[in-house]
C-alpha cells in the first residue's frame, strides 16, 4: 500500500519497524563505536531511539485518557 491509503496506526507501526531495524544495524560495537557511522555517539541510532520513545509516549498518553462525562453544573457546557 502507498502512504495516502495508510491509517495513522499503520504509519506509526512502519516508523517503529524502521527505527528498530536502524537500531539493529547501528548497534554499538565492541570498540564503543557504531559499525556503520564509525562514531562513538551515532546520531542515526539516537534519532531512532528518540522516535521509539516518542511513539511509546504517544501510545501511553492516548490509551491513558478516559472519556469524560459532561458536568451539568459546569458553566462551559451551558450554551
């Protein structure tokens, strides 16, 4: 499928899948450097970790919210 026909959940899942594959490729070697970038702090792996952290936070945030019921005494609901 192409991007215009993907749901947000499918796009999120593809981003997570890609980030995990990047982390496998850019895993720190025995010398403490990335085998692909040859740098001690691989910016590509850092970006992939940040994406996974953000995706996890969004997932936790979206599932943690509960539907609210309107309060009949709330002045903002009157209208």
